[in-house]
C-alpha cells in the first residue's frame, strides 16, 4: 500500500493542509509541539476512525471550529482509493461520517480498507505495560485483515456491557436471574469465536516474531509468545492446542455466576486475556533487561507488518512516531533495514540526521502546523 495524498481541515493545529506523497520514506521533522505527531494522528484517524492518542474526538478538532475533516488517497493492489472522515456539529450534536471513494459507509466497511501499523514510544511498553495495551495491539492486527473479527469484537463488547448491566440489576434490584442465562449463551458463542480466531492468529504471529527477534539479536536468543487466559480463582491457563471454547466458557461462567453478580462485572472472557512473552524460557516482563524488552517490542511491531503482508499480499503503511530517538543504533539500523524499499513509512523526528538515506527519502519540515518540503 502507498499513500499518495494526505489532507486535513481543522485537525489539531492544522487549519488546512494537503500533502502530495511520492516517496517510500517520508520524514516529518522539527521542534516539539509543532504538529509532527498530529499529522500521523490524522493519518491514523483517517484509516481507522479513531485516534491512537485519545478517546475524546473533541480533542482532535481545532479550537473554535465546528467541524473537521481528514482523508487519504492511496494505492493498493486493487487500484486507487480514497478514505475520508468528516465530523461536524449539527443542532448541538456531533455527527461523524465515513466515506470510501466518496460513498458514505459504515465503520466496519471503512476499517481495514487502508492498512496501517503505528509504532510509538508507548508501544515500547508492549512487554511490561498493562494487558490492555497488548490486547489492543493483537486485536488491531487481526481486525485489519479480518472484517468478521472486527464485527465479533463490536458484538462482544455490546454483549459484555449488557451482561454487566444485568449483573448489577440482579444484585441491586433483584432482577430475574433467568435473563442472565440468555445473555450468557450469547456471550459464550461470541467469546468462543473470538478465541478461535485469536489462537489461529497467534500461531502465525509467534512464528514471525520469533524469526525477527533472532535476526535482531544475532541468533543468540529466542522469543516465544503465549496466550494467557485468566480463568477462575486467579488461575492462569496457556492453551497451546485446540479446545472446545464454547464448553470452556459455558463451564467457567456457570462456576463464577454468583461472584459476577456480587461484583457486578464479568470476570472471564477475551476482555481479560493477555499475551505472555519469554526469552530463552524466562518471562520477559519480570526478568528481561530493558534492551531485551525493547528488542521484543520492535520484533512484535515488525511481525505485525509481516503478518498483514502475508494476509493481504502487500505491506501496510508504517507510521513511526518519535521512536527513532528511543532506539539505540543497532535497533534503529535493524528497523530501517527491514523497511527499506518494501514498506512505505512516515517518520517523525526532531533531528532529520537520525534517518540515513533510504530509497529516496522525502523530508518535510513542520513549524506551527505548516509544512514545507525539503
């Protein structure tokens, strides 16, 4: 995939910009707080309909304006396409519209049309950060190339919210427990389908990440990835073979029904699970050095690129937001070697000298939301 044009109106500190892209490696450089990350955020938002930085979409809209728009014109194996998002205030309410080739579409039709992978300083916390960070990484990887999985996540979150609401109603207002059985059945079926897809994706991801990590570390260490399932009573399970997920969730929900009612929340399911990483059979989060953890985080992001390529037969676009200064020379060189000539990449840096020439770099200086090439 290759981005050909980026445009944004009233996005963060950009009143209006339209940027033509012709190069594989594009470097946005300048001092802090000038709008470099804002431009990558606009690209991410255009591709996924969400920000990688905030859950509050009002934060992205330029102050004292009542609308914003972002869009990307791009080329893939199937031709040239255009994705666009418009957000405006109508009658005091925010209205958000998504377009594919100027045709209004639903979020599930928009998501995954333009494939992207974002690597930011927060992603260096993939190994030792919170489980939610790893779930988001894994879910985005699968959703980009599997629209059915995206639909399942939406459905699962809706069921989870309804079940949790009912649990509180049973606890606080003596609502009928019979209603819970209906939601439990929906929960079991959807959670099981998510688990099946996650395990299939994990088999691919861990093999790709293992090979990349070996290359990064000079064949001295081995990275292994496990799916960590939080069961009842604090039990952790690491399934490595096919199981009947419907039976599993049905049994575990039944066991913990009273506990869930008392707590007013669902304590088991895909929303609770995690990924566990080991290097040479030692848990990386607990015993790995900072260098090992950063190598693993980098390997996972590169594996995400390769996973998408294997699924759709072309690399996604890569966004590197201020990570080059966070990596040492060896890891920086390994990253650039991987992308050179293969992956269209957009990089933000303070110092453009951090990026050696790769396949005809294009440089864009950003000052207070204004872009100048060169």
